[in-house]
C-alpha cells in the first residue's frame, strides 16, 4: 500500500526459522560469512520480487552471477 506521498507503507518480512535454506544459512554464516551474506541478500530480494516491491531486478544479476560462479567452482573437476 502506498501513502499519499507515494511511499510504500512499512513492510514486514516473516522468516520460517525451520526452512531448510535458513537452517543451512545458519551453519554457513560460521564457515563462510561472505557467501552467507550473498545468499541472505538474494533471499531478501526474492521476497521483494514476489511481493512486487523490487524496483529494479537488474540489481540481482551480478549477485546471481557470483553465486553461480561460487557454486560451479565447488563441482568436481573432470
């Protein structure tokens, strides 16, 4: 909802603390805090996008590319 000035009303994000992604993030934040931060930022932007509140989805592209790069580096080499 927007107020008279065109600003969005205060939003609330609910996190399911028993969701597998959240549980894995809790462990990852100790082992690899930088990667955990990237994933948390992506989870937040995903929530904004699903709610129709993300102004410009292009901001996610560099982060997604970095996450894919990190993921692909962990695969076994042929």
